[in-house]
């Protein structure tokens, strides 16, 4: 995933997560999860949360 103008990456299937307000950029893991019939979605949600935290930290360093 790439950072574009400080936008945090969101998983389109994670809108129910309290940390995520709205879907934004689709991530590669999602298509893999769909191909696997969504069996591993909880794992991908955790990955998305980790990526959001990392990106938020990086973005905070820019200002």
C-alpha cells in the first residue's frame, strides 16, 4: 500500500470497526480474502489496523 497525501488506508469490509469511520482505499489483501471466501477476514482486519497505526505514525512525522 502507498500513502497518498496523508490518507489512511481503509478496508472496505471494516466499516464496522470503531477505529474506521468510512471506507477509503481498497487494499490488496481484500481481493485475496474475497478469493478465499472471506474465511480470513478477521486476520485482514488486524492487518488493516496495524497498517493504519503505522501510517498514522508516519504521517504525524510529516508535520
